[in-house]
C-alpha cells in the first residue's frame, strides 16, 4: 500500500529535478527562404519581417501578430478572438480590410506566405513562427 503512494511521488520528484519541460515553436526561414510565387528573390536568411510591413499592418514593433488572409466566421472567429485576448497577440484581418489587391500581394511577398497558408504568425522579434 505504501509503495503505491511512494512510487508516484518519487517519479514526480525525479522529473521535477532532472527533467526538462520544453515547448518551442519553430522559427521559419532561418537558413533558407523558399520562393513565393510572383515575388522577387531579394530576401536573405535569417529572415525578419521588415519594420515597414509591420507598421503598414497597423501594428507596433514588439507585438505578436496574427495576419489572417481569409474571412473568419462563426466559431473560428470566436476562438481566434478569445485566443488573442488570452495570449495578448494582435489579429490583423486582411480579408476584411479595404486594401487594394496590389497592397495585399505586397503582404503575401513580405510575409513569405505559401499558397496553402491562410494566416501568418509573427513574434515580437519580427520572426515568422507559423503558417
């Protein structure tokens, strides 16, 4: 009976002192940059989103930003809005914006958005963390 109580405690203590909890989101475009259709090849690795792009999105430097390229509706919109409030990131919805197609294509190029991606996550260091 005592063994049933001691073993879990020993496992917990062992993991607490000798284990590592590591959750890391990868940084994209650190060693190479894949070509984005209809965009120039003038990007160097490691890639950082230009300050001009961040300010054009209406954001401040040092903010975590989620740029969305599709219309969010219903449950998806509610979930993303709740996550942004809880995790303190800013949502920029380009699908609903009044930008011209030319400006939207500029964001596609500077955010290195693959054709299959609907959103781009930019961290506080201007690195792309996810699509």
